[in-house]
């Protein structure tokens, strides 16, 4: 590409690229923190009904008040949402915990009037000092609101991708990154100081929108200022920043156990990122495509000076720019839309299969990653384990894609992930180690599937509509992330149903991926006709480029790991 020549002239891997890429990668760590913040902020602590008003004012101990107020459930633990309509004083006649347990069992078989927790709840705040659950009593009849909060956040991520993605192509990457960082800082701060649950959800919706803007424009600024030869390394490094972010969240949450301060801790740094973003240079490639060549030349000369190549930078003028970028500017004249993904048979089949793969990967990933309490393991430990497993998973899938192909790797990662989730349904709840191991394996496979998704999709979509295609499948992924928390509500009716859905979806999409063409060692398609020729088995005449593995496929998109 012509711009690559200009980039080499001013220094393609100099001090400017190193500094700007590093500064852009740092916020990606907190991207993961906000995505998984619900695991701590919306933690549901053990709880039971408060004692009757007259008992709370008496000289009884807390244990005695609990005994005569709250019945035991089938596991011998206090009921979470029911209490006796009147104190059961006869239970105090028995001494010792074992006698009390027997008496509670005997009493449970009697016709005793029960009522809801009209005087509120008592919470056992072991892991966190406070959460939005304990502050606004989002339990019992209000427990569905817990999942609603994460769904609203993911809705913001979806809307943000649509809004900020389009605006960045029109107004530039840098200005949208500035706005996104400021919106993230303000929305996160408002969430931390929210006085009601609706206000908290509104603030989190703003956080979700900002996250999309930060992610999309960060990746655009990174890849549009670096040469093709190092995109693989830089893209992989940026992906691992997300993994580090998962570990960072566990560390921050371990020391900050109040939900307001925790939310503030992962939001305030974006004020600093907002200030830093003023230094970033707008993409000269985008400036040329947007008919602003004067600013593009100014930025290129600034980069050349920063990289110690001032003399080479001074050689770039309007004539040199137009000659070099002529090919790129002519390629941008075509008019294509998302509808082109569905106009022809092969493109239509490919788009539908990829949509299923992305939706189910994100759906099952967040279904596992957002409900860590169910494993019965220390919350901070399981967060670290779920983050660490991404490291070997991404290494294994890269090796697998190189030796066994993209299609086999994609199918295998999804099907194995689904099977591990289904196996977990058969493991007794008290076998916590076994359940956790299977869940970690499944989460690792889903992380590997995400890595494969980005590469595979970029190689399948033709150049002329590659960004439209990637935008479409990323939207499908965010829809899956929105639906995932709501599926947990079905456990109130059938406890095994969420696991069945989370496990079945990846298996079905893994089967759908079998119908995708293999791209290992194949040239990238340039046109829709290239894709149709490949789908019908004919040799493409238009596409004779050398096969590219991770080059030029994710120029403007955030790697989710999400």
C-alpha cells in the first residue's frame, strides 16, 4: 500500500510508534476490568430476613433471634427470603446447635405461617464490604435486577459500537477517543456515586458506550501508525493486555472491597487517559482518505521529527503524497454496504455461519465469566484462574491454526467448550474442584475461539467489505453478551437449564462452522466474486496475493476477549 511507503520514510517502528502504542494499550487493561466488574460490584452475599422489630430491640443474641425468626431450608441453612410470621419461642427450649437443627427440621414439617422479609435483610459481607445488592436489597423478588444491570451495560457496548464506529470514520479516531475516554471517566464516576439502581444502570450504559469507543479507536490508531510486518506481534500483545486486565481486576478488588470505591478506582484513570490522548497524532491515512492532506503531511513530518528522521520527513509534500496514495484513494471510491454480506449464496452462508460462531462464543464466554459465585471457590482466586487460563489457550490455538487449519481449530474450540459446560451439569455441586476445572477448561476454549474468530473472519470476508463484515459479526457477539446474563434467570424454574443452553450453543455453532471454507495457506479474497469462486470450487482470477496470517485483518476493531 502507498501509505506504507510514507510510513517507512518517516520511521515505521521508531520511538513514536513505541510510545503511542504503549500509551494506547494501557487503557485496554481497564477495559477488561469494566467488562467483568459485575463479578464484584453485583456480588450476592449470603443473606436472611431481619428479625421482627420487637426482637431487634430485645436483649437476645443474634443467634437466638435468627433461630426463632428464620426457618431452615433443605440444606439446613437459613431461608433467604422467608421468615416465621411470629417468633417460634419454643425453639429456644432446646440447647446446642444440633438440637436446634433437629428442632428446626421438626418445625419445618408443621403448619407454620411464613412471610416475606418485610423488615429487610441481614447480609454476610465476607468477600465485599458492600455491593449494590446489599445496598439496594436486590434479592428475592428483586433478584432479576442483578442480571438486568449487566444486560444494560452490554446494551451500551452494542450501541456504542454502532455510534462511535460510524462517527470515527467521519470525524476521526483521535477526537472520538478523547470523547470516549471522557465519557468513560464521567459515567464511571456517576455510577460510583449513584443513589438509586436506575441511575446506576444509566451510568453503566454510558460506560458500555464509552468502552466501545475506546476499544475501536484505540485499535485504529495503533494499526494505522504501524507497518504490516509488526501487526501480528502488536495485535497479540494488545490481546494479552486484556488478559492482564482480568488479573488486575482481581488484585484491585482484593484490596478495595467497597463497590463504590472499586467502581471509582477503575474509572478515575480515564481522566488521565483523556489528558494523555491529546498528545496522540490523528491517523494520517484517515486524514488523506477524508480529504485533509495538509494535516496528514503535518502529522507525518511531526512523526519523522520524533523518530529522528526530520530530513526524510521534510521531503514529503503534497505532490509526493498524492503520487504515493493514488492507489489507496482510488480503492476507496466503491460503494458497498452490509447488505452485500447477504446478496450472494456463498457470502450469505458464510455470514450466517460466522454470526452463529461469534454470537455463541460471546454468549457462552460471558455466561461463564460473569457468574463466578456458582463454583463455590474463593471469588478472587477464581477470577485469577479464569484470567491466567487465557494465556496458554491463546498460544495453543495459534499453533493449532497454523498446523490443522482455521476451520478445524474453530470447530474444535467451540465443541470442546460446549462439552465441558455440559459435563459440569453432571458433576455434583459439592465437587467444587472438579466443577471449577471443567469450567476453566471451557473458558479457555472460548477464549481460544475468540482469538480464532478474529483471524478466521478477517480471512473469509473480501477486502472491499471486510470492515462491514467484521462490524456485523462483532455486533452479533455483543448481542450474545447482552442475552447471556438473562439466561441465568431460567435457573429459578429449571436449575439445569442455563448450563444446557450455555453448553448447547457452542456445540451447535461449532457444527455450523464446518460449513465454512478453510483459509490456511489461501490468498485473501479481494472481491465478492473471489468468495463466490472459492465457494463453488473455481479458481479465483482476481485474488493472487500472498497469504497473510494476521496482517491487515483487524485494522479498526477491538479484540474482545472477551
